[in-house]
């Protein structure tokens, strides 16, 4: 395939029929999760079943993502293999045909777009379209051109498009049974304006909508832009607020400049606190004045108090962002529907994740059940063994007065809550992606024994954007994993027990150490000194996982001398024999095919895909 040509995917399912969809760039994940690039709502398909990506020769290859029913190609079950296009894959009961763009050139753009709309409608597994009641025209309400279920980011209730409540605008129409006497009324509209806007009982046009369960205001874009959910988990005072602030600030610039994707606030009200944090760290008028972010509280402005089932509950306010491809994106017309998403990020107080803190009145961590990815912060300054390795540092976070904590307990508690909420069987691994973020890497990165690049992406001439260097991310992940296995092995063991889709990433939200304020006893930082490192990488990797950012092709990867090795697989581990090493190095299966470094000998090697 020259110049990373697009491919077309044709799906034939006994459950939802047939549809055709373009895969604008690779990698592209196929699965039953709506977040996948190729969404197939068939019960024989796993949530993240397989991924299509570029082979080292520039063609296309498929990799099984440890699916339940596997991937069959050319009559045999495969884990990973190159494809000769056109190719047919069997995923469960579904036939998936992969064709190069030139093989489908005779099809018109309108035909493909029509089939894409049919595919979107098929998300309800054959559910028939509901006809609007007399006088109600939901299809002209400006919400969406296609029927689909919506998940409320506040209470996680799933509901159909026509069940949106509207928020009355007339000042006399107040009093809501769930939100209180001062809140504007929520109502199901009985009439619309010619432009499709709902009208309240006083005749006022009402553009704002709300969830039919919790009655909290929702952005209309949720109907047109499917959400992607991210949960942040970590111990109290581990730096989650600093990380999220630097992450979003850096992401706003990186996505637009490097990947031709814009990220904006979906709702300025919901993101107000985060915007204030960004201003304090990055837009202050006095960069020489020490500043600090206030701690996330268990209750207060970060939560909405709602009466649900005759009980007052505190629901965590999500941060909402809109992702859209820029108009100068090299493949704008083909990707503008698929890349346009609503990014929903949750950031609880660390105390919420401690054992015993989950209750009916405070169900603030139930978003874990719905999140596509969990970012777990492991703070090395809170681990006594890590602190010994950093004893030469003068950072105030390493003082004897600083609290240490067994952070793997929070990981266990997180897993227990997900099991409780989802009904997942004990010892059954989650299909979620778990990113272990090790922050404050300006203190510990030298422990890896080699330098990692400042930015894990490079210019990709064929895309005319940058491509994510996944090879760099995975080899960095493996090095951090080895370091954590040496210092705090129980954390790695707990993460392995949670999921097979696991990566470890370094991060420094500030790029410098905070300073102690002698008068207040609080830690602060001078904005002039802030230089984040890899702050946005976890979210860019998350977007890559869902096929929304291009990947650096193999021809663009930097050269690296590799040692020939032999590897034997046992279950989910490869035992790799390396020269000058007595015992085999244990490498999890998800690192197969990437260039890795032995932490003891410094040798670079790769487990072959053969």
C-alpha cells in the first residue's frame, strides 16, 4: 500500500446485517465498544476484539486483542499476521472483509456515507426507529441526524434521543423535584418552532437540554459526538489536579499543532474550575509569584447534589471537551464524523478511592464502570522504598513529615468497585485500558538508565501531520514496569491482575520541584519554572487506542542496534534469553513486536512477530 492508503472494511453480521466503513488511518480497532473505530454490535464480538495496523513492510496486519472468540484468517486462528488484501477475517460470527481503497474506487462517496449512517443506526442491535408523537419533531430539534442512545456523564443513565428533557427559560417556570425550588423546570416538549427548538409553556424558546433521570444540564453535542470516558485515580495529594491541569493545557496545543485536531471546552460552566487552574499555572500575570492549586474536596463545588430515588446524592461534575478534526486535516471529509467526540474526564478527591469511602449517598466513583480508560497515579514520593532510592534529592515532598501510603490498596479497591458495579466475576480481567502514570519524573527519570525523547511523536510526511511513536511509548512503558517490579512489585502484580491492556508512563506536571512556604506550610510553585514533561502523552495514547490519531509508520522509526534473542511463551509471558544474563527476562505478551531494553544489561531486543 503506497502512501499509507486508506482501506475499506465490509462487515456482514447475522445480528445487524451488512455495512461498509472507511478506516481513514491505521491503527483502527474493531470491537463491540462504541468507542472503536469499527463498531460491530454483535454479541460474538469482544469490546476490543482486534486492531488493524501497518506492517513493517508498509502493508496491513491484524492483531488479536485477546478476544473471546479470536481472529480467523485463511482458515486458521491467528494472534498477529500480515494480510494479503483483499482479505477476509472471521471474528466470532462476523465476516470482516478488508479491501484497499483502489479496490473500492468504483463506489461513490454517497454510497459509503449512506452505509455509515446505516451502521450508526445499527448500534441499537436492530432496534426499530421510534416515530415521533404528534406535534413533536425530534428529528428537527437540531440534536442529531441519526437515532442513538446517549449516556449521561453525570449519573450514567442511558436513554434514547427523544427522551431528552428541555430546560424552561421563562423566569416564572422554576421548581424542580430533583434539583430544588430555585432550579428551572425540566419538561418534555409538546411543540417546536419551525427551526426545531423546543418551546416551554410560557412560549419561550428553550435551547438547553437535560438528562431525564438526574435532570442535570447536558451539552447537545452528546447526541452528535459519542463520548469517550476517562477516570483519574490516585491517593490524596498525589498531584491529580496538577496533572490534569498540565495535561489539558498541553493537549490543547499539541493536538492542534501536531495532529490537526482541536480540543475545546464543551461546556465552560463544567470546566470552570479547570480553567481557573490553567490560568493560575500558565496564564498568570505575575509568573514570579508563587502559586498553588487548591485540593479537590470530598464535597462542594466539584459535585452536584441531586435527589435520586428520594435520596440526596452527590454526583461528581465531569470535565467535558469537544474533539474535532481541523479543516486543514489531510483527510478531513473522511474523519470528521469519526474523530468528532466528546471527551469526558473525571477527577475525584483521592479519599474517595480509599476503602470504605464508597456509599449510596456518595456514588462519586461509579464512573469507573463506564470509563474506557483509567489513569492511575502512582506517586513515588509516597512510597517508602522509592523514597530511599531518591534520598539524594532535596524535594520537600520527600521530607520525613510527608505522608507515605500503600497505593496498591487503592488499585485493589478500584478493581473491587468495578466488580461490584458491573457484576464482573472475581478474577475475571477487565477489558479496560489501565495507564499507570508515575508522576514527578523530574525526580526519578534517571533511574531508567537512559534518556527518553521529550516528545514521542514525529512528522509523518504521508499524513502531513505528526505520527505517534508507539514503539517509543511501549519501550518506555517496559522500562518503567521493570523499575516498579524491582521497587514495588505488588503494584505491578495488582495491575496485571486487573487487565492485560496495561501501560506505564512517566509524567511531570510541573517539570520542577515545588517549594515550601514557611508561613503557610503549603507547597507552591513559581509559574516561571513550570515545564511539563509528557503531561499530554497519556491522553494522546488514549486517543491512539481508539484510532483517533495516526501512528508513526515503521519507516520513520529511528535506527537502533538490536540483540538477537530467543523467546518462549508461557501463557501471557514471554521468557527471553539474553546474552550475559543468567535467567530469562520475563516480558508480558503486549510488548511483543516492540523494541525493548533489558534493565540489567542495557541490551536492546525485540520479540519477533513470527
